[in-house]
């Protein structure tokens, strides 16, 4: 099945834009976002994509990802990282949940972009989504799993609110265009596809990521202060 991401749910932030797009989330989503999200004080989802070298097999990249787990597990303010491969083009990166915008800005600094450019020879992409609510499929959220069959999706808001079978975590977010959306983690692709079919969400409107490694962060137990 060919899955093409919806252009309405995307925004690419290059290193030359980090000061305005990541350091000032208000510029990205000032009109529709609640005050806490707009100022960067509330939790944020960050989706990162780095182009995969054509010569590097996915298994090798996944192995290198596992080597970085201790580093990410210790990052201040990181609630969760789902290491990711975009289904559309194989770009690797992660779907992050940060306790607040300040923690995200501290990590995705100009130095981060420079490091990606120096070590990978490519430009990294960063997208920031202010979070308005988080819903876990089970108490405590997704467990650590470095051999997961999980997937992450970015999709329009559905009609229901209760967690569907196979949902690990739902982030209600505001896109840079000001539209509400759900960034969700699923046990596997079959659970996500069943949920979207029940919601009446068309596959072309969904952006898909394989997430073979699920990693709770240092702030996994933190109480997230989402806007009221």
C-alpha cells in the first residue's frame, strides 16, 4: 500500500530557521495554540527526519540507534522517544515527546543541526507541534522496547476520544498551520489501519513511521502541564 503524507500536516524547519521556528514556537502557531503551547512552556511533540544514505541498510541504522539509547534516556525533559523510519522515503529520526518547549530547544539547537550536517552530510528536518492533551492506552504510557513492531502516525483528529485497541499513546497537537491533529503511537500497523478505517480517515491523509525502538526518557514520570 502506498502511503503519501498529507501536505497540510507538515512543516520543514532547516537549520537556518531554528531560531525562529523552534526557539519561538509562538511564531509557528501563535493564532490557534493555547498560551502555554504558544510560548513553548507546555509539552511539545517534535518529529525529526534525516535522509537515509542509500548505501546504509536499515538494520545497520537501527543498530546504531540502539547504541544511543543511554544518551537519550538521560536527556533532561525528554518524556519519550520513538526512533523512527519514515515509510514514505526511509528517512530516519524520531518522534519525541518533551515535557516543555525549553527542553526541546535546548536539544535541537543550532549545534544539533551543525552536527547532523557534519556527521551525515545532509540537512536535518525538525517539526514542532504544541501538545494540548496526551492520552495513554495503558497506565504509564509505552514501555521500553527495542524490537518493536510499533508505528507512529500523524493524522487529522478523529471523531472518538477513547483509546482504540492497539493505541499506545495519543498526542493531541496543533499543527504549524493552526489545525488540530493527532500524533499517535500504535502497537503495530494493523491496529492503526483498523482505527483509521473505523474513523473514516483516508490513508493518503496519514503520515506513517515505523518505530522499531520505544524509549521512555528521564521525564517519563513527569506530570505534563498541558493547556487548559
